[in-house]
C-alpha cells in the first residue's frame, strides 16, 4: 500500500457531474490498495467571481480579508467532494489548509509554506479515511488564513506529498500533460513524456500554466516526482523529475513559453549613484512584488532609466512604490505598459549552441515582430513583444526550432 497525493484543478471540479467523476477516480485509486490525499481548487470561476464581488464593495480590499474570502472557494469544493466520496461507500474527511497542518508566513495573497504539521493527515490515513484538503491556503503564526497565490493548490499538493513521503504525486488538470508550447496556439505542439525540474521551472516561470513555479521548486528540493495528467482521461501524461536523458529529449529546445499577464514598468531619470537600484528593488521586495526581467539603460550624464517586468496585477502597486521612491532619489517619472507579452525559448541545448539567440531574433525580425526587452539565463532566452504579436511569435519560433509533431 502506498500514499498517493492527487490534485484536482478548478476545471476538474467545476460542476456536480465533474465532482462525481473525480470522486470515482479517487475511490478507484483507494481500491487499488492506496492511501489517498486529494487537494482541490475552487470550482470553475469561483475565485474570479469572489474577486469581482469584493471589488464591487471595495476597489482596494485589505489583503487579509481577501484571503479569508477567497479561501472559501476551495472549502466548498472539498466538502462537496467528500460528500460525493461518501455516497460511493468510502469514508472521506475534508480539511481546510490549517486543519491539514499547512503553516505559512504572513504575506497575505502570496504566502509561502513554512512547514506542514502532518500529524492530523497521518492519523486520518491510519483510520482508513480518504482525505480531501482545500488547496491554496494555510495558517499564519497569528492563526489567520493566508492564501498562496494563483496556482497555489499545486504547491499545497507537492508540499503535502513531500511531508508524507508519498509514493506518487499526480496533478490532474484540463490538459493531458506538458507540451512544448501552448497547443491552443500551435495545434501540433509535442507532448513531452518527461521533463526535468529545471526545464519545467523555467517553463512555469515564463508563462506555462500547467504547473505553478513554487510547486516545481518544492518538488525539486524534496525529490518529489510529479505526474501531470488529464482529469478527463486515463492517458499517461508528463513526468516531471530530476533528470531527463538525451534519449528522452533529443532536441536543442525543450519548449516555448509565453505570458500575456505581464507589464513593463519604467522609472526614468534615476541618478547613477551606488545603492540607488538597491533602494528601488528593496522597496518592491518589501511588498512581495516579484520582478522578472530587468534592464538598465546606458548611463548618460550620470542618469539611467531602469525598466522591469512584473505581473499585470502587481504593476500599479509597483508604479506607486516607484513614484514614492522617485521623489526621494530625484527620478523623473514612472510609466506602465500593459500592452506587452513575454515569449521565451527554453532548452539545455542552448548552453552549448551559440546560434540559438541569433536564430530567435532573426526569425522574429523576418516576421516583423519587434523586440523590446531581452533577458537570458543558462537555458532560457526571453523577449517582450507587443501583445497582439505574441501568438505569431510563438507560432514562428515553434516552426523554427522544430518543436511540433
């Protein structure tokens, strides 16, 4: 008998019929001789609806209160799923994140898991119960509920798998695995049979929505293999693991990711003095704003312009912070551009092949796609382009690097 952790996304539990389908899959997993812990997201568009409702009342609600509100979505799912399992003749118990022992820091809306006190989980499994856990949430040191941010249920699942030393962690979603690029844009995109933690982390960070980046980080840290698969079929999906051999992946490029949920923030006229950039980015970090690409212009008369990208949700807050900092350091002005998208090529092959960047830039240029910002890492090259050119960029790069069937 092994411990199997399964996570079901919002589309998997969007209505009663789908909840019953998930319940049957969980019960079958139990009947195969396994102990089962299932983590669930909120039903369908529940989270979006709750956000909309809150914004009708207060355009800038307190993050603590938003976390309390949004955590209810997953709690509805967990209770309904437990009831469905009970109706199939198996014992199920639903637990909120705090009841499941998930302890977080106090950074509301983007909390990080500090620890999982697994006593309750282990006791329920020993009592032969199927456990249903509300994903996306945990409890702070002050005993408040804090949410983990978008995609946080993935992180809940992988963290619980690590805490229980589970034999298998399955992430069920509305796609049947990880693809070389978005199959909605490139219908012949290749499904990857396996992908390394590092490549998956880059894909997730750069816009692939299949797995949350922090879930991949936890999996890598604790050696948890993840099986990404569809909740609507029994097909084999994609295994995310430590290493992928060259025989499993014989191309230079693993995938192409894109992210439309990105904005560029620029602070102009920054004095070129030691410690100025540190002040800017510390202020952003203090508010838990994640920064992606950073570009500093060439110095002219001891003045620089600093541009970076962040999520569109964080852009206005980031700009407000920069305006306050700008007044103190003597910067000129701050602007936001939300009409952009980020497109990235990912692959270990680029470490040993120097022509990847030139091929990427040449392909985009030949298709009249203008590049704004550029950033690189050992296995990634990312650019920002106009939002309306994002899909064209993905299509042309997929063809150039032969990552289609």
